[in-house]
C-alpha cells in the first residue's frame, strides 16, 4: 500500500514539474524566440539602426527620430531643405519643417500638417459663397512632392464644386469633385461618395496648388446654410462626417514624398563625392514612380542601416542568434549566407528548402552516382576520341587539298630567292571562314564565271575581298593557279592587289584587297541620282585602265594578255580610281611571242571578232575589248542590249553606225554631252573607233591608246577661249604639252614638243602630238558652229594635217 502511495506521489511530482516547465517556456522562452525570430526576419532600417544621424548630432526631437539626410540644424542635415527645427515649448519639443509640424519621417515619406485650403459659405453674411485660398504649401524647387498614393482631395458640404488647379513637375494639371445634398442628413454621410462629401485622387509630382470652391445651382428642396470646405489630407487619417467635422479642423495631416533632387542615378553615380548613396546601397530613380527628377537610396539585399551615411549599409549576420535560417551549419557571407549539412546528411540545409536528411541510403546512392559518372566518363571519352579522329581526318583532308591545289609549288617559289610570289601569304581555311562568317550569303559582293567574291574582315581588322573559285575537277585548277602566278608578278596601282590564297579547301580561295565602290558596270549602267558619273571621272577611269593594260602588255617582266576586259571586271576604289581585276583567263607569253593560240574564251559583246575567227589572241584583242569599254563610258549603255532593241543587240555596231551616219550625239550619255568639251568627246570617240577596227593590225597599241587619252585629258585643261583669242599669224612657235603618264608608261617628267604654227591652234589638232593624231583623228576648227551635231558633221569631211 505504501509503495503504491509513493509511486503515485512520484508520478504527481513529475506531472507537476512538466506543467511548471511548460508554463515557464510559454512565459519566457517562447517570447524570447519570437522576438529573436522577429528581429531576424525584420532587418534594421535607417530609422532603427544604431547609427541614424551624423556623429555628434541629436537623434530625436521629442519622440520623433530624425534620420539622416534630415538633421536638427544645418550641420546635421544633407542640405537646407532637410533641416528640422526642434521647437521647444514648455515641457515638449515639436519638430518643424518649413514652419509646419513634422509628424513622422520614413525611408521615403514625411508626414506634416497643412491648413484647409478653401472655404465657402451659403449665408448672405459670409459673402458671395466663393473663396480661393492661394499658396497653402509651396514645395516648388524643393525635394518634396505631395504623395499621390497616400493623400486624397476632399470636398465637404452641399451644392459646391471643388476645383484644384495644380502645378506639378510635369506641368499644369486639374482635379475636382462635386458635393451635393438632398436632405440635412446628407451632411453627416461618412462614405464621401458625392452626397455631402466627395473625394478625388491627386496627380503625381504635386508641388503647388490653388483650390476654388464654386456654388452649384442645384434644384432641391433642401437649402443648406452651412459652409463647404476643400482640402488635401492623408488617406485613412480620420473620418470626416461632413461639414460639422471639417469646420472644427485647424490643420490636416498631409504626406510628402522626399527625395534627392535634380539628378537621376546614372548622372549622380558619375561623381561618388556628390552621390548621396553610400557603400552597399542601390540607387532608385523616381522619374517614373513619382514623376520627379530625383532618386533615393536603399540598402542592398542582405545589408541594413542608413544608406545615406558615409559608413553605408552593414552586412546582416543571418547566422547570429538562435533562430538561424539553416537547419544545419550556418555560415555568414557578405550580403548572404550559406547552409551546410553535417557529415552523414545531405540536402541544402535550409529551413525553407529540403533541409538536412539522413544518409541511410548512402551505399545505394554512391553506387548509382558511380555508375552514372562512369557512364558519363565513357560517353565523354568516346566523344573526345571522335573529335580527335575528326580533326585528324580534317587535317589529312586539308593537306590533300593543299597538295592538289599546288601548295607545294607555291611554297617552293615562296622559299626560293628569286620566287615571284615571295610576298604572297597563304591563309588557313579557319581564318577565311571567320572572316566571311562561314561564307555567309549576306557577304557576297558578286558572282562571275570564275567564282563568287565575298567581303571579309581579317583578325587584324583589314577588309578584304575573298574569291571562291569554281572548280569542277582537277583540270579546272589551271585558271586558279594561273591567276595566282599572274597576279604575283604584277605591282601596279591600277591593278587589284593579290594579298594571298588558301589551298586547304576543296575549292581554292584567293584573297584580294577590298575595293569599296563596286564595278564600273554598275557605276555607269545603274548610276546614283545623288552621284552621277561626270565626264572628267569617265576620262580618268579610261586613263587608269589603259595605263594598267599598257603595263601588262609592255612593262611587266613578261607580256600578259588579260583576255577578259569588260566593265564588270573594272573596280573603283574610294577615290573612284579604276583597278583591273579577274585574271583567271589571263596568260603570259614570251617577249618574242606575238600571239596565243587557245580555245575561244571571253564575254559576248567584248570578244574580238578576229580572235573569234582565228583562235589567235594578240595584244590587239585586249585593245578591242578596251574599245568596247570606251564606248560604254561614252554612251552609258551596256555592251549587249535587249534582243528587241531596234538598233540591234550589239552596242559596237550601233556606235560604228552612228559614227558613219553622223548621229554620234544621239547615243552619247547626257552627262557626257553636258560636261565634256566637244573636241575631247570627238577625240575619244575616234579613239574608240580605232580600237574597234575589224583589222587588228590597224588598231593602236595600248601604249598608244594610253598616251592619246593623256593628251585628251590635257585638252580638257586648256581654256575654252584660248583658241579664239590667238592672233592670225604664220609664225611658228614651240608648244610643250605635259603628259602625266601612268607608272609604266614613261618618267613623270616626260613631255612632247611639237613645232606648230600659231595659226593652226584654231583647230583641235594644235593640242595633240603629231605622231599620234596625224593618222587617226579627223579634226576641224569648230568655232562658230552652233551645235555639237553640226560641229561633228563638219569634222567628218576634214582630215587634220599637222604642220
């Protein structure tokens, strides 16, 4: 019996202790943990931080904490607009800003007091029933704006229309509402829905406003003798039961948004000395939120404190205290924290995540991971071997292409002391793929019978033209290798420069200098309205091409026949100087060799008829093709015209027919007739006719053509009135004509001197060297002839004879 009593006594004691500790936990432990949890979940703000003001400055005025950039006194605030005056009266202190009492300050807003701004009464003793109150609270040019989200516009009373004309940072805006009454009880309505009271939202960025109350003529049996009021006040501050409550108000609370003025973040952050945001903070623009030019600062995530103080925001130690965010080990990091599970557990270790779980299946998980990693390594190894094998095959393939494209021969010539292409660079396929964006179609500059030309940019920034040759078999590599060999022997300013080649691809690639203004064909056949091809430019282009061909025929180490002269193979550089291109069909011959017997190659319309019949290509065949280009420059027409053209497809036959029928002026380009001198045009047309002679032996050489074009250009520089002012005399004078020849024609100082009579200077022949134009150019003195057609017709019957 005793043992049972003792046992019951011990049991009762245990129950009592359990109840005691439970109540102790509820009274002491739980509140502490709850407080710790609250402190952990609510970071310290600029108002609750240990340091909220500048060192040595008062922290509070009365019960209100004054955080920086505000301060009590000028030395404690960021500027005059943030100075709080602590008004000490008897036993209380009242903080004031702009003589208004400050009720509260938050991180973005300030609550102050404002007077009701308009009052109107219906009684006869009170006046007209309309009153306007000005300048209630002027925030213009200050870093404050009335909050559009925390305030409202209210009108109380009967039969009055409240009208507010506001000035915001964005400009003038208006807001209003009407309060009406049908009975006296409406004056006590608390809903403020238009009966006895109305309210309206206010615009963003409000800094100054005038409010007008006007009486509304409203037919009703109720006539109020009370007054009506209109004002702006803080939302949910208190309920106004119509006019009786409003009449007793001396002031109402109003919420202001405060900010750092006059700059947005991107401008403020350029100067760290003047930027209000300090370390570990972020700057927030308010131009869209508040419609003001300004910003405010906030601490970064994981930091706390006053973002305006020089010390900046401090890191929050999430791992401090008993209630950490981790279920395992918590490690604090700058601006964040990390959670780690102890040995034998797995998971992210976070209380709001997976936490830490027991690792009872460690063996199976390890086995699964091992198999998974092994499979991954197996596949990675196989993929790596596949890549190595592919790259090896690619290297072997490139070496094969390099060999079959003549790379060994080019390397041998480059390494030899007398190699002709020692300056030619051999590019890799990868270089040119990168340069052309893997031969993107958007990079195509043009296409022809020999291949496609792409625009590319090398790694050094140089812009180049890359020609991808058309090769259908081993036998088609001849033109490619031929072009490399030909261009490697040429160094002339009017011939496109070969920079190098690539032999590692199935299709050989040539790299040229980039000529930006396209082809002559596009320039003269599709001219721009803003940039027409002037006569002087056409003449210079003809001189450049003639000089280049003269160099190929006469001045290169071995004579070279181009074999494909046409306007689409003549490129124009940035200064519209001509450069000859496309040497795929060109051939070099021995010095003592006069012709080349080959299969007929060329472009219809430019092909020499004599070469077409005999299969023998001579230097005069290039002269014929150049003559076609001259005719294109004169007429602006294509060498081959549409089949339904009345004059036929051949531009050459039409031109020669016009020369014979004295109709040359009908086919000349308008720009040529407008700008060219008659003498120069006639001389150029006669030169083109000579180049197009069906008998190749009767054609001039390219050297002679180049010299004649130089003299024609000299003729353009002679004043038009010079020949008319010369005296009639038979006295002979020596006249020297300077010829600016191309690189390969003659020394720059070369000139021609002819003995000519002054009397003969009235004719065109006085301007031309006798040796060149005595035979070829029919000339006449055209002074006094009224039109170009008459001048040209007269010249047809006269042969110039130079004394």
